[in-house]
């Protein structure tokens, strides 16, 4: 039986499924079948990016699924080399072509690249795309509060989401609180810390008490915090398991135990230091 996945309202009224399927580093040759398996398991939200080089295969899966387009929430992201206004518009057109759709549900700036300093120009392009109706919502990824301040000062649309690295070893309380105060939903990438948190004895103890996996415990922790999460797996069994999160609930002591694991440990780049326009 497929799960009923709750939706989180964005600041423009669009609703995003709180659980999605991530496609980061999924080989293009496997992406179509894995996304179709995720659809079979009940997922209706897929997260991809120009940088991942698998947009076309995600689009093929959406088309092959037989699901109405309106039932699938598709996110993609602007690659780092296209922050100039016209470059961003052209890159978005290429994404639509690759995905085989005339709109996306959410389009994000993937990284702020502060040393490059063009993300407000990219945001102006995203606002135009949003006004055209070809993106139902727009947002950012890996933005720190200082980056968001500039976006809010220069633009007219408040980002709907900020997609950042979040897991028990990196709670991101400051970024999450900044977003919550401004109606910006936090999305958690690397929600399992690229596997680093899965062998933590504290999490293992919580998992044993509930009779679930450590991955399920961590994903449930994300959901109970109110974040949107999209775990990635290339294993069909784990894709199904990662969606089985609604038959148990973490108690206050469980949540506190995971909260206490925070140590500011990243598995990816710090947004202030990521300035690679070639990938």
C-alpha cells in the first residue's frame, strides 16, 4: 500500500510533497527506472538539477509513468555557470526541453557563488520565469542568510524554499530560523549525511526501540521538524523503505537525542566557499 505523503504549503500557495526522491549522482542510465520505481512506491516529488545531467531521464520517467503531469512535483536547479540574466533564461529553456515539459513546479538557483557575485542577476531571471508561469514556484539552494538578504533587497518575490544540507550532524538552526521567519521552507539535501549518520549508536538505539532502520529514524526526524526531504537511493528496497515513515513517530526524547548530535559537520561545500562555475 502506497503511503499518503503530506504536503507542505509554500508561500505562494503551491503545495510540495514533504517527501521526495532525490537524483543526485544517479547515473543517467539508471535514473529512468529508479524514478519509475519511486513512483511505484508512492513518491510524487522528484528533485533533479542541470548539474546532475539526468534531467532528460527524469522527464522520460514522468512521461512513462502514466501519471498526470499535475500529480508529479518536479524540481530542477540552475547550474553554476549560468548566473548572468540571459544565460539563466536560456539554461531554463534547455531544462524544459530535457524534461519534456512546458513547466516545472520549482526552479532553484543551485549555489550562490558569492565570489562570482551574480546571484541577484540570476534571481531577476527566475522572477521573470515565475511571472511567465513556466515555474510554479522559485527558490534558492545553499543560500546563507547574508545571501538571502541581498535577494530580498534586490527582488520582488520571496524565495519559496531554501534547499540546504541538513542532517543530525548539521542541524542548520540559524538558516532554518531565518527562513521560517520569512515564509521560506527549508528543504534538506544530504538528509542522511551521505550515510555518515547511519552508524551512529544514538540513532541505532532509537531505531531498535521503534523496530525500524536508522535511515527511517533520521528521515522521520526531518519530517517532524517540518522540513521537506528527498533521500536518494539506487537500491529499490531502500527506496520503498525510505517512504515507510508514517507507521511510527519519534517521541520528544528521541528528537532531543538526535538534536544533541549536532556538531556542525558538513559533507559538502560551505556556500561561502563554493565558487566553481565549471561543474
